[in-house]
C-alpha cells in the first residue's frame, strides 16, 4: 500500500464518527504489527480494505448483507472557526450491489 501522512493517520487508531445515509455510527481502522489493516463500521467487520494515498475502499460484512464503501481522505485546511487543519473521510457506498448512498465522517482536527 502507498501510505502518506494522511493515510497513515486514518489507520493509526482514531474512532471516526460516521454518518452513512443518515445513520450515525463509528468507523474504526487498526494496523497490526505485521502491517495488516482491519476495521469495523457500525460494529460490523471490514474486509478488502484499500487505503492508498487519499483513496479509501472497504467492504462492510453485515448480518445477511454487504456494502462496498468507496471514498476519499480529504485534507482540510480551514483557516476559519478556530480550525486550521483537519481530515475528513467521505464517499459513497452500495448496499448488496445496489444504490448509491453517501457517507462522511466528522473532521479529525489536526491543529487549532
């Protein structure tokens, strides 16, 4: 995987409050000692995780369904509201290979 500072930050352990099609939850990635990435969203396991540069994709393995989440790691530089620098994850997902639904995380503030 091609990791830059931002993609390393994503997998370094923060819990990302996420809104997927209006449903609030937590998105979380972990990196083990062997460099393998795992994670969960809404408590369901993730597989086929790809995090390269500012691209992110994973499969949510739900109870009787699956979703493919694709998106971007967006480096924010606000300069307003007391936030100088942050990161947000956002994109779309399909549910059982159908539809196109939006998702976004709350910004992770890097500097104030």
